[in-house]
C-alpha cells in the first residue's frame, strides 16, 4: 500500500503567506457618529460583540445602500474585529449586499408556498416592470417566511401579499413616483388574528 502524503500543517504548522490583517483604529476610519452609536447599541445587546455582526452590517447597508468596503472598515473598527471577518459574514447572507445595488430592493419569494401560487410568474412580472432601471434591484428569494400571504414580496423591507403578477407594474410605478406602494396589500395594514378588526 502506497504511503499517503503527510500534510505539513500537522507536523510543522502553517505559515501565513502575508501579514495578518489588523483591526482598524476607530480614529483612523472616520466612522459617522450615528453609525458608531448604532453599532455600540447593537453590541450592548449581546454577551459577545461578534454576535452583533449581522445587525451592524445591516446598519452599514442602511446608511450606504450596500456594505461598502469603507462601511465594513468603519463597523470593524467599532466592533474591534478585522474587516475580513465582517466581509465573510456579509458575503454569506443574501440580504446583505457587498456590491452596489439599486436604491429600491424587491425580493420575491420563490419557495414552495409562493411558487405553487405563482411566485415565479410574480418574479418575472417584477423583472419586466423594472426593466434595465439600475435604481431597482429585483431578485428571487428562497423564503421570506410569510407563507400565509403567498405569493408575496418584500419591497424596500416591507412585506406585501398576496400579490398577483399584474400588481408588479403598479408597485414598480409607485416606487418610481415615491408613492405609497400597494397600501391595501401591505402586511402591516392587515388586521391581527383575533384583533378588533378581524
């Protein structure tokens, strides 16, 4: 039986081929005061500051429109972690964007409940209505967790449904005009089960 190669990492250890990344100093990155305060408040909610990584990146994305390299450096300086650590978190999650995207974000659920009720057709209708408009980011999403209003979409972080493909153009037009999007379909306007309006 031939001898298998021995991994030198087991016998000698690994030697990095570059200098390890440093944690940026807060005074060097020029972090906006409101972002710093928000991230510090988020970190105070957790026993381990790294647990605030996703909410901190969300705060960066809300401020800049996406997780910019400079925004990630600012968050890393506040959290006392490396930018690479936060980049690894941001690149893992679909709702965190590490490249510029449109100002308005539409995520159409394509999971089983929405798919069975026309989710794919709804996504196609949103894409057609958005066209090549770079201000609009339209994507399919595996599950948004609102099966009771299938087919549904998240539009600028608000849930809407159940939607028909014909309503996609109306929603996109309302986004472009700065109008209230599909007010009768907004989840927050639905009565609560067992509530006074039910």
